C-alpha cells in the first residue's frame, strides 16, 4: 500500500494487539485496553471476525465472551453500556449483546440467548430506542445493532421462542408496499426513509428525527442498517469469493488477483470489465470521457456512453430545432425524445402569453389524462403554454359559478405522465380557485390539463364536546402527553404510547408533528396543515387535520400508530356506525390478558365517503395502526378508551361527525389564466 509495513503484516499486528488487550477470561474490551465496555467489545469482535476472513484464527476464544455476557445481563433481561457502572438496559446494547451471543455460538432457543430478544420485543418501537443514558442520541446505532442481531436470529423457531420473525410493527400493505412482509428491517427502513432530508442526509433533525452523535455518524449507521450489514462476519451463507481473490486470471490479460492492476483489493468483484462510464476512455468519441462529463452516462456504472436524443447533435423530430435547449421538446439534456406530441384525437389549445382562455368540459367528454392528484373519472381538457424565457409561472383555474372545482396538472411532455411537475385541486365551498405556482420555470412548452372530481358528500368534525354514556366501572382517562409518543396512558395502563402521527405527501419524507393538546401548524410538502388535538370527552381524544394554506394537499398519507402494551395479548373487534347514510368503520382493541386495561376504540374519518376505502386498520401483536393512503383534508381521528360497549362509544363519536351534501359535478366551465412573474 506504499507504507513501510505490508497490509498483511499490519493486519496481523492489529489482530495481535486486540488479542493481547482482551480482559481475560471475559474476552471483553475498553477504549484503552481490557475492560467490560459492551459497545467497545462489539467493535473489537467485529474487527476480529472481519480479519478471520484473511487470517484464520483471529477469533480464537471469542466463544468465551458468552461468560462475560451472562454476568453482564441486567435483572430485566437487557444489557447496558457499562454493566459495572449501573447503567440501565437499552435497545442499542441489548442488540449488541444478542449479536455477540449469536457469534459466540449460543443457540437462539436456549434460555440464555432468549432473554435478549425477549427484552427487545417488550421494548420494541419502529422509530425510537429505549433506555440507557444515550436516548435518543444512539437511536441510529440502536437500529444498526438490532438489525445485525436479528439477521443472525432468523427462524421461525416455534415453541413460543422469539426470533427475527417475531418483530414488525408496521403493516407494509397499508403503507403501499404490498410485496413486503412485516419485519423489523421493514420498520426501520421505512423510518429511515422518512428521516432523510432533501439533501439525502440523516441525523439533521428532519421530520422530527433525532440528531444522533453527529450527522455523519447518524448517516453512516443509517446506511449500514439499510444494507442490513453484518460487517465482516464470515458464515458459509455470506462468504463470497470475488474474481480478485479466486486465484484465476478472469480478464484474459495473463495476470490474476493481486498481480492484476485492476485488483485494488482482494474483495474487488471484477478483474476488469469496468463499465464504459468509468473506464477512462471516450467510448462514443464525443470528446467527453466517463461520468459525469459524458451526458450519455446516467451514473458511473452505466455501460453505455451513447448520448441521449436531446444532446446527440441531430434534429430527431425534424422540426428545424436541434437538441436542448433550442428544441422545446427537450426538457433537459438527458431527455430521450425531442417530441411532445399528444395522444391522437386529443385537442390541444394554445394559451397566449400572459393570457386567459374560457374552457369547458362536459359530461361524457374525453378523459385522456391521468393526473397524480385526482380526476381519473372526469372529462379533461389540455392546453399548451410556451415560455420564451425563464420566469416564475402562475397558473389559475376557477369556475365563475363556483360549482365546479377544477384540478390543474402541468406536464413538460404531453404524453409522458412521468413528466408531470405539479398538480393541485381547489378546496371545498363556492368560489375556490385552483392555483399552481412554478418558481424558476425554464423556457419551453408546458402542457396544462384541467380535470375535475365529482363530489356529492363531505365528512368533517363539528368540533363539539361529546357526552359518553356512564361507564359502569367509572373509568376516567388521564391525559399525559409526550411529543414523540402522544397520549402516554389513558388510565389503568390503557396503552403505553398512542398517537404518533405521520403525514406524507408526494413521496417526500414525512413529518411527525407533536400531538399533545392544542393547535399546531405543520408544513407537508408545500402545504400548510393545522392540527388540532383536544379531548372531545374525558375518554375521547380527537385530532383534526385541516388545510390552511398553500396548495391543497392531494394524495396525503396519514398514519397513526399506538402501542397497547407488551404482553402480546391484544385482541380486536370491528364494526361500523351509520352517520347520515354513510357507514363508518371502527376497530376496538382490548387486552385479552390484563383485564384491568380498558378497551380502546379507534376511528378515522376522511374528507369523503369514497376515501373510506383508503383507510386501513391493522393490528400486529400489541401494536395498532390506522392509516389513510391518498386521502384529502379535512380528516379527523378519534381514540376512546372506555368500558362502555364499543358500538355505544362509536355512536357517541358519530354525534361529532358532520355530513354535508355538496352535489358538485366533475365537469363545467372555467377560466384558465397563465401569468409570467
């Protein structure tokens, strides 16, 4: 490697130093040498197992670490950072302990190894850690250690034993991931994706996430978690022999492994065959070499430098204009087509510069465009606006009569749904316009589609106090709140944590606003949403979400999660309550083991009856989640712990629900205006 000591010798020296500083017979380490620091021991063992791949014998004696862990276990079955210091058990250190127990050869179905997954299961949350003196700073580290531990604890074991399949709080199908199974890895992956900011970084506090030790450590642990990293742990299942470590000459140059200049490391997968976009050559002879200089390279691993249509120097659509930015059919240099033609038979009307047109859609008319924010079942009309130079572009559509509330979507390519750059619809009530503002719009063509959504009935909360029938057990809920948890306990230990709300829109990372009593404003995408949390009755928590500014949030995902205990005894019953001819579903969860805990009824009421099909109630063990996918506002969520029969509680909540008759058509006349600003 260019240094005074060869890499192999340096590795041998490192292994020897680690083995010499073990705290025998416990096989544990501290920062400066021997000790009983579980976290430092974790990294030391990781290093030795990684070295084992190149230096057989590096892990000799590691099996004895099980004796250290046996003595380090806390009374509650978990593990702490430094056992001798009296620290409390934590998710991160118990995850480390389970990982080390599995490496030490302890069988997962044995009593010693089962205490760790038992503690983790009792204290499991998909978006936070528990215990220790480093909560929530070590949350990302905890995700990583638990993921590693469960990857070495796959089952199913049966017989009541816990394994990796015993974990998983979220319902993937309810969140739009129909091919995924409930699991700890899905839970943390979903959480980490919501915690990624616009720059791709984690650990910045985005979406209410913890900041961790530093943004760099948080981001690194997040990536290791998403990769489900096992570090260098060599097992027959994951041992992969790469071309640069197989003793063969694979690229035909007569050299193998370390003698081949293309083998930087023994784990370099290929001896040659470098993709065109990182091979240091101008493969397409256009004067640009590799990514990112060559526009034909989408990424470094692209094996084709051929330039896209919009930078190939040819007039592909024969309109007299060549490539980006001269040809308006090219949205950018990487566009693969210069054409922006619409569907055959789809009329397109040009809008004059800073002009307006009076438009009309009719019942049974052409329905040619699918927009991301609705209008699938209504007729539509398409317009084209040509922007001569970059400017902010404001598009407004309004029905002068106030009955038809148009949807407006904007594309750069008429036939390409993926080219949609904005979509919005008006709120409810007369005279509401639909407006889209494109800041910094570049020169070229913009296709504006006007659509509609028929709406007959609207659902909302009256916001009135409710009166529940007398509870024969005289249950009175208490109202303690925590920002990242919600309602902590409804009385008699009704639930450990209820009311963690997540709001998502347009694939952007979600926001998790506090849900304690009071008014709050949150920004979801470009929309401002007001969250009102109050107690409609002593035993009923009500959370109302309303749009108060910016584009109307369309396709909103709302998820509320709760944890009703830790004994896996939660059961459920379901039903519906009729309000003004609308059947509203509810779910009641109750503890089948702890009879002192009151049942808890949950109900989500979206904006329209049609959206009830997008509301899903799910239960996994003691975790109850209800979510609305692709819903609009207003939306109201109710929670009621009570010994009153579930149907009676639902009837009482129904008194708060207002059913409004709108009879709004999905078509009509409108005035469409475009202004350059």
